[in-house]
C-alpha cells in the first residue's frame, strides 16, 4: 500500500471534511493517508478556528519571533522522510519544510507543495521573502495549486504544467446549504426579534476574521452614508480578530449595526438566511463561498489585497467589485437596495457559482492529483 503524508502547521476547522473525504477516497484505491498537524500560535488562537479529527498525528510546533516575523519549526516524525509522497504547505516561515525537501530529494523521494505560489498580500514582489519563495518553487516534484491563477503563475516561472493539479480551493458548501434550508420561518422571526430587526429591514452581513486587511473602518464609514439614505438598512457582523473593537465600539453608537461575534453552523446560516447581501470591502478569501451558497452577492473592492478565491468573483454577475474610492462602496450597496431586479440576478448567479466551487470537486481533484503524482 502506498503511503502519503500531508503536513499542516495546524488543523483548520474548514479543512476537516476535506481530509476525511480524501482519506476515505484514497483508501479505496489502496493509498494510506496520514495527516500531521501542530498547534496554533498565540497569534492564531484568537481566530478560534481549530478543527478536530480523531486520526490526526499531533506534533509540536516551535514558534520563533524575529521582530514582526513569526517562524515555525515543526518537530516531525521520521516517517516524513520515508513516505511515498509528502505534501507540504508552501510557506516561507515553516523552516522544517526545507529540511524535509532536501532530505527527500537526496533519497529520491517525491515531495509536493500545496499553496498560492506567491504571497498575494505582498505589495512588492521584489522583496527578499518573495524572491526566497520563488527560489523554492521548483524544488518539489508536484504542485497542488489553490486556483487556476496559481497554476498560471507557476507555469510563467517554468514549472511544468503536467505536474500541477488545480484544486479550486473550497469548503463544504453543500453542508452549509443544508443548514440554510433547515432554518424555519419561525426561527427567523425569533432571530429578528433578538437583534431588533423588522421584516421590512434590508440586512447586510459581514462574516470573517476582523483585521486590518478587511478594511473594516472603510466599510463602517460607507455604511453610515447608506443608513442616512435608507434608515431600514441593518448590518450584522460575524467574526473576531484584532480589529473587532472597531465594530464593538461602532455598534454601541449605532444601533443598526449588530455585532454577534463568532458564529458557526446553523447560527451562521440563520444570519445568511435573513441577509440580502454580503459586505467585504477588504481581503476576499474562502468566505466568498458562503456568499454563493446563500445567494447573498458579495461587494468588495479591487484595491484590496485579496486571496486566490477572489478569482471566483465575476463583477456584475455573481458579485460586485468597485475601485474603493470614497462613496463608491456605499453607492454599490444603495444600488442593490433600490434595484431588486439587479439584486435578484446577482443572487441567482451566485447560487449557480456555488455548484462549481464545491468540496466534492476539490476532493476529486486532490485525489486524482495524488494518484498522478505517485505514478509519475
């Protein structure tokens, strides 16, 4: 039986279903999967996003801090050297990766990267960190690319197309859609009453980690202008993070903003069921799939430092992208409030996108890529 090892610096809750399905599918093809994960750092603990799997091999992460840079050394078991294939996260800061890649190369063993290809939040590709990342692009036998954009970048750096698997990064959209459908009308009425929302209110939702790149201050400023013109506009904010104080303080002064903290499962589905649009002017990542699943078109800005999943957004089709100037974001919200036909079309297209970027499709792509990597 072939054996592969997937190494993660920590297990994220939205990856649990992916790994379980991948393990089961590969077992049917005679491939054993072992998942190795460390513990979150103090910086990551605030996210409250760690998942659990009974068959995970837990290891110790050693965190080193040099000025504002956090480095990780994972204390890995010796079997990462002997496995038929090892899949590593492509992150500069994981120092143990380099030892694994070099040792496996010397022994003629196959190693793969799983990642973005380059740091999409970097504003300077010429920085030493970005040059270092590029230096290691071709040090692995196979690439599991987040999106087609990652694949195009790798090919532009002369990495062979035949050794790239595009995963189309996703989460369990189907599971979230089931939760959305399980919410009853009575539960929505109770939810509205608890938050002080009426049936006539137009509700927007923000959902995600709350930090600088999300442009929370910009969003709140634009929403003030929207509420001044549409007093029936309400904003529900889901999430936590270092900038959550901005929302907490703002909601104390503006009763039409409801901060509910971290919500998961049916509690999160309840908010999306009542919302008509999703606001996220800053970094867009996997939460765009929540927008698709619920048919709540997302509004964002083109000048934000987005993650690869931003590729899934098609302006004026399944969401809205504005340049990010003063007043533009608020105007986009107002158009959706006042143009029901436009909103309905965006919502319909968003739901259609949900059928493309699914966890099932990602598992199938990962599965076939692993088999190709093992056979090549």
